[in-house]
């Protein structure tokens, strides 16, 4: 396989919290705690996990939209985290993001045309006439009518608003797009339309996606490779087929057991992994496996020794003592 477009190594995002008392120390929230992965050109890598596992923070960190980031993020051979502001602004043409909520991510005081044209204005690309033509062409490409360009966000449905968000992200012709739960705020029928649109755009424009979601059925539809995160750590990563046919980590099995299925045999097989309790706190996590307190197959060593991410089959990695 060719060199990855995006290469992430030992990525950490730790937030310092206020001291609980005058003489206490600052606790640290380990949102992302030393993860590594690659995203190859024109491929889609999905990151899944419960709320609070660090998947959205990972997406923001890869684009350097956060300050408290350590590690390495290489984009097409360029060190993203080491860039000066002007160089980073230029690189933004090639790296974009689609946000989760189309209701709050769009400026309600701007028309659809103004929202999509903003990136062109900021990057000073083209003349006013050329910018309008680019906006109109992109508007049609995402499935909207040019006659709607003068409308405001509140005059569109949820699915149409997300199409505007997609058009805004793609107007600069980027190579890499972070999709931060782009369909979670939409109903099922509209979700399918937006996912199919993203697939068509990827094929037509040669896009590379980092797709963040809590919904494994969505990930199964659009992703080539899948990363499973738990409490800031990667617990399993492999290709889509291997993950759904042969999950190695008990947390992955638990996630799959929650996916609705019309096949009773598949459903009964995955129901053997129940989970108890809530997600532990990511503030100053203790030693050992972070999934230990909820794992149905945990042993004594799991509470003391953190499992390493190992390759148990070709391109199938898991972090568990009991694979």
C-alpha cells in the first residue's frame, strides 16, 4: 500500500482542570492518551466508541483545532502540529471538517451562498464572479437547487442544512475531510441520503475521510477501516470486514451486540457480552486496562497491567490480555 496521506503517532490531548483545593494539584483530563493510526488516500477510516471516549477530540486534534496537543500528525509529509499560523492557514485548503450539528454550525444571519463562499473569501480565491460560479456549482453537486442560494439556514430542512455544511467543507477542493458525526442529528431516511452523498463525492472528487461516529451500522456502510476507542485509547483497529466478522476485544463485541439486527443468529451470538456500569472518569486514570471495571472477562492482571495494542492477525490489532 502507498504512503498514508495522514499519519498520526502517539497523539495526546490532556486538559488541565481547576485545583479541587488551594493546596491540591491540578487534575488532568486524558481526553486522548497516546494513539497512533494512518489514513490512506481515497480511503475512509472510522473512529467509533461511546460518548466521551475521545473520538471527536481526535478529529479536532488532527486538524490542529486544539492547543493542548502533543505527538505527531503528518499530512502528506508535512508536520501539522509544528506549522506557523500562516502556513497552517494555507494547509487548511487541503484539510476540512464537517461538523455534527447542522442546526448550530451554520451562521443563521448568512444566506446559503454567503456560508459556502466564506472559505473562498478567507483564502482570497478567485474574483467575485468566479466565487459565485464555484458556489453555484458546489450547491448543485451536493443536491441543492441554485434558486435556494439566497435562503437562510432556518428555511432549509435538517438534511439540506447538512448538505450546505458539506458544500462549505468541500468548496476549497480539499484532499482530507474529518466527518464529525455528520448524520447523528438526522433521522434514518435522511442519514442514508447523506451517507450515499458522501460516498459519491468521495468517488468523484478523490476524497479521504476520517469518519467519526457512535453508530456501528453507519460505520459499516461507509468505512474501509475501523478504529474502536475507549477512554482515550485505541482498543481495536482493523478493516471493516474483520471487525464485524471477528471482533477481538470484548468492548467491540459489546458495541456490536447493541447494533439492531434482523438476523437472530447473529444477534444471539453477540449478546454474550453484557456490560455493567458507566464509562469511568478520564481524569487521572488508574493503571491497568481502562475497560477492566466493565469487562466480563477481566482478570487480576487487567487491573494492574495495561494491555498493549498488538497485531493478532494481519492488519488486525487489539489491546487485551485475553484475546
